[in-house]
């Protein structure tokens, strides 16, 4: 689903797995949090990296369905309405 979302809707979704146990026991959750807290917070900070903004015409009006291309990345995105 993650690949489909990225390629067809420009939505980046991630699944993060910490191990093979999909449902760890309640007694293990605090330790899992402590083991991964800093990594998760650092990862979340990365949302502020990259290119972001609004595509507007010369009058300042939004441009719907504009194609955005970044050199070196083989994946164009379209602006929303």
C-alpha cells in the first residue's frame, strides 16, 4: 500500500517495524519506547526538510494540477486544487 500511495496519490506513507513480534506483550512496551524514542523523534523532525510551498500564478492565485519536477528524482507530483 505504501508504494501505491506514493506513486499514485503523492502521499508518502511509512511502516516501521521494530521486530518480528507484531503484538508485543504489554510488559515489553515501556522498554520498546525507551529503546526507540530518540530515533522516532529525530525521524519526525525530518518532516521539515525538503521542498515545500504553494504554486501560484502571477496574480497570487493557486494553480491546480500543476506538475512539479525535481531534477534527479524520477517522480513528478501534481498540485492539489
